[in-house]
């Protein structure tokens, strides 16, 4: 990483992310990605579940659970218990509503709370889980520490996230993060270091950036061709243009190998 970028954070706070996902931008992300709101949708959820060895006996904590799509998917497919944690009230309430509609409340529950101060007892989860959402968290070291606290000894942390994969100018770095309301992006090796420093043994880290770039193009095409009329009709042309401009910037950065996505699987040391 260039010295301009290393260690820098934008001034976004939890309230900024809440504002985004309480409004039309949160709806737009679901329109683009589906209710799981992460790259690859259910297919990627299945891959992560296999790597995390999810079974009927597993109790999963999904940090930044949003609409609860992955939580319900895991419960339906594996019969496991899932606790979701999200800080945005609209997402929290919608997740509960959809879970009730699918009659999955016996397996899936949700808490409204901050990932940096989790409302859970120590050592109660078999797996801590995240999908493309921890990029919004202001203190990723503290997040990993809290995850370690609530995981049982020998338990698993399994997550994917958007990452910075190469150097870039300060202006480009600011524009990419500001569009997404990210305080900053971690790197593939950066997450590995945080995990190791927090008492985890990293089992697997994988660079998924090529697939990330491919999906960015898919989302851009969907936005411009399928979703444009609906966005303009129900919201505004300004919202469409802002989304198209920002997504185009991310497509270019992904194609240039500057941003991407990673997957990590680690065990809490006994």
C-alpha cells in the first residue's frame, strides 16, 4: 500500500451507514444483488458454509446481517441456529418480518446492535460469519476481537469482504470509499494479520478479486438496462446517475486490480 493510503480512515461513523441503509440506497443494493446483498448471492453463501463446516448442530452469528437473507438460507438448508446482528433498525425490522413470513423464527433470531460492542455472552457461538459487510466497520481490529470473544474455543470465523488490492492515488482512494461509505478497506494480508494477532489460526485466505470484477460488470449492466426505468420512476434520475457514476468507478478500479474481494477461514486457538 502507498504511504498516502496506509493507516488512513475516512470520518464515516455508524450513523452514516445507518442513514444509507435506511434510505433508497439500501433498496438499490437489494435490487442489484438480491436480498442476501453480497457478491455471488446464495451460491457464495453455500461455498462459505461448506468451508465453515456448517451443520444442523452449528450456532452461527451473522455479523452485519442486514435483511437476514444468508441467515434464513443457512437455516433452511442446514437446519442450524442463526443469530443475526445489525445496527440499522430498518434492516433489523425487515429481517424479522421476512423470517416470520418464512416461519423460521424457531431457528433464526436478530439483535439490533453494534458489531464493536456485541450484546452477546462470551464463548457461545460455533461460527462467526460475515459476507461483504465488514468494510463498513470503523475498527476492524476491535471487530475481530469481539468476534473472538463470542466464539467458543476451537470455533470458526468465516467471512468475505471487499478489499484494497493495489496502490492508488489519494483522490481515487477517497472517491471509492466515499461512494460506498466505507471508512477504509482492509487488505487480504491485513485481515490475516488481524486474525493472527487476535488468537486465530488462519486455515484459508483466498483472493476472489477476478470474480469480484466480473460481478461488478454484471451489476453495472443490470443497473443500466434492467433497473434504470424503475429507479428513475420511483426515485429520481439523479439517484440513477449517481449510482451509475459510482459503480462505473468501482468497475474501472476492479478491472485495474486495485479493489477486489477476499475470503478467510480461521479457527480460534484452544
